[in-house]
C-alpha cells in the first residue's frame, strides 16, 4: 500500500503537501474499535494527493473536519461498506494479470470516487458526478472487466514500472488492520498479570489471566471473600469497547504481620500543624499535636508497606458512619494524659464499611415572623 500511495502522489503535476492537521486526523481518528479502516483512510489520503484544490501548497479538498465527520454513528454502515468494497477490489486487482501501474491507477480511481462519496464532495471531483454506493460498485466491476480485455495491449504499450520504496518502512498489513484481537493488543497493550477496569463493573479491578487467539479472560477476587473468583471472558471484537488498563492494584487484605507494621502513632509536636487534620493530646494543661500519617503505600525498594493503617488516619465520613471523636483520659506514671480518640458507641457489624459519623450540624431554618394586621 505504501508503493500505491507513492505512485498516486506522482501521477498529477500539482503534487500538493497533505498538511499536518489532515495527516494527524488520518492517523488518530478511529471510526470503530475493531478495525482501523485502512482502505478508507488510504482513499482519503489519495484523494487529497490528486486534488487541484490547493492553498499555499497544501491540499484542502478533504479536511480534518471531513475525516472527523465520518465517526458519526449514522455513517458507520457506509464507512464499513466502503472498507469492504475497496478491500475486495484490491484483492481482485492483485490476483489479476494486469501490470502494477494499471492496478494502481484503477484502484486509485475507485478510492477517489468512494472518498468523495463519503465526504459528500463528488461534485468537486474531476468527474463532477453524484453516484450511489451501488453505482460505484458497478463502475469498479466495469473498469476491471474493461481492463482485463485490454490488459495484453496495455502491458505491451506500457514501459512504466513502479519504483521500489527508498527504504523499508514499518506498517501494519491489511490482515492486522482488520484483526480486532491485534488492534485490541495495540490499543490496550494487554498482558497476563496486568490490571484493568471493566465497563458496567464500577469499583472493581480485574486481572488478565489468559490471552487466547480470539478471546481474553479476566478475574476479580472480592476483598471480603478472597477464596471466591469472579471470571469474565471477552471475545476479540468486544475487548476494546469494554476494558481499560489501570495502574490501580486489586485490593487485598493485610496480613497480621503487615498490620503490626502499619499500626503507627506519628510525631508529636507542640505547634499546631498546617494540615487540616491532626491528632491531639492534653498533658498538664498543654495541648500537643500528632502529625498525620500517610496512607499505606508499597515501597518497591524495601519490599514493605509504609504509612499507617490506623482508622484514626484513614477513615472518612460516610452516610452510615459508626465512629466519632471522643476525649479519653489515661493514667500514666507521669500524670493523666488526655487523648482525642476515634471510637464507636454501637457495635460494628462484620464486613461493614468503617467510617466516621458526619460532623455537619443541621441548623433549623429561622421561623418567619407573623405579619402585623
């Protein structure tokens, strides 16, 4: 296909620049998640390569707005039909006995017709005619039949040969560009062991455990039921639209040993910290402060979690919170010490979310004064 585009760009004297905006839209725009629509994109590029509508040496017939417009849902059937028609025509030409320059010219003509049809700019083309999809397909068949009859004469008369590319370039072949499994791998960079989120499964992290030829398998382990395994299987065409990679790790319960390491107090200072949230201690009439600890975080270098898992530091206000602040006096050999703690009045049921009661105080609306008679 690189040879074809290079050939078409040299067939017309104008030889315009395609422009950064247009080429960026061609590369970045994805009309669907299961195919790159390579034929449609090539058709759009070739049409601009051969246009006479040029501003400051830049082709302006097909614009980035035209390319983006093809993402509209109502155009999906037509875009898919053009992709299929051009792919079929390309294979027919490659298997014919026509010389390569003739193959390229015929395919280029079909590309331009379809591109102008998709962007509703047929009257701006050299033929200036508006045709239906069926008429365009019929023209392809007719052109191929006519070229087949005169192929021998055309071969004898033609001395032009396509020049090989100056250097090898890395590009997807047509099979890869239309393979949903291949595209999903490129889009999501998935691999066994990596984590993902799944559409319609909010709050859950899923680990990729299996990659088949046409499917993948994800597993989720519920936090409070670690022996239970939830499994989801996605076929190739459903992968890109349903899963997204995430850097989040799947939540898991700490071991008793890890909990002991994470049950830390924090530094005590006499000056009130700038943090919005801190601990408080009273001793001999003086108020001291405890600098808040950071939430637990895994340190790859030490191979341990750092921070504190004490509920005092990690619990947040929730609708059905059970915990609240309370000053408690503790006896010590140095004297009584008052500590502001987080405690519960009512029993906390198993597997319930641990959180603080709302600190907001509701104020009654002031009553309206009676009007004077």
